[in-house]
């Protein structure tokens, strides 16, 4: 699997599930992932898949800058 462009729809589904939590929670999840924590959505992923997921979350959240809308 190319972790930069996964073909695995379950990985995309995990990304969508994380994003569905909302802006503030996604920021907390990013911080947790950066510190090496395991989230329910990342259980069973390889290290490369977790790296991809974190990078995708950061890219998505970059659109919002430093703030989240209510």
C-alpha cells in the first residue's frame, strides 16, 4: 500500500471518522497522535498508516488556521 495515497477504503473511513468529531477534537487527536498515543480509530494500523493519517489530518486542519468555528 502506498501510504501517501492509500487504496484502502478503511483507512479513508478512519480519516472521515476522525474528522466527523469536529475541529477542536481533531486538534486534540492530532496532539495525541503526535505524542504517540493510540486512538480507537488508529488501532490496528501500521506505523506508516498512522503517519499517513496524521499527515492527512494536519493538511485538512491547515485550512482552518489556528481557530475553529463554533
